[in-house]
């Protein structure tokens, strides 16, 4: 009987150890999953912020471009030297500003395939 009782105690202790190991690894997996989810959330937040910052920069540059175009036109009108060539350039420049502006992003066949953020051609 002593041997059977000892074997039962050993078996019981092994069962408890196994359950504790399983609990430990389950908790470890849960913490690792939470860590991965937190990293993913942080990456999305940073990516979203970078995107907003990039769009804000494009918006500011579009405003600067429009201000330049308007100043160019005003100067030509004031000096009574606005030519047809300059008027065509002004129209062209306004279209490019509308293409670049993140609120408008007008279609421009000549710039199809260009990346608005990097102002480079997108590789296919």
C-alpha cells in the first residue's frame, strides 16, 4: 500500500506541476499576443500621423504654389504685360496645384503614374 500511495502522490504532484506549466505558458502566450497588438496599434498610430503630416505639407505647398501663381498673375496685370503664353502657364499651374492639393487631387493625364508625395514616377 505504501508504494501505491507514493505513486499516487507523485502522480498528483506531476499533475499539479503540469497544470502550473500550462497556466504559465498560456499566460506567456497571452502577454506576447497583447505585446504584438500594442505594437500594431502604435505602428498604425505613427503611420496615420505621418500620413496626416505629409498631407498637411502637401496642402501648405499647394497654398504656396497658388499664392505664387496669383502673385505672378497680379504682377503681370499690374505691369500690363500679361501675355497669352503667361495666361496659359497660369491655367496650367492652377491645374497642377489642383492635382497636388490633397483636398482636390484632380486628375491630370500628364501626371498619371506620378506619386504626389514624392513627386517621382511610381514604378510599375
